[in-house]
C-alpha cells in the first residue's frame, strides 16, 4: 500500500490538527492487516499485527473531523505527488 493511502487512512481516523508531522517508514505488502494505534497524547501510528510501524503522525492544536476538508487535503496531497 503506498504512503498516500496510509496518509488518507490516518487522517480519516484521527482528523486534521493545526500542526502535523508525518514520518513514513515503509511500504505495506498485500494482505497485511493494519491498525491505527495511539502512541501518546500527540502521536499516532499505522502498524501491522507484529507492531511494525509504517506511518507515524505527531499532531498538536485543534482537531477537525470535517470529512470534506480531510478529503480536500488528501486530494491535494496526492495531486502534488503526481
């Protein structure tokens, strides 16, 4: 699974904060089950069943769960990669 899909999944679950940092650490193979885990008050990560991290997010500030805004951010992020 490419990083942009991991990014989209994490934002859908956690929302968008005023300040965010993302650290991608690997590609996900086919058939790997993933979970979003809270690593602390300001950190979340996408991990597999063995705890291997694929994407870590650090966030602070107000959080928006507005799905239209999240979709807009994800779409613009993916387009910037093209």
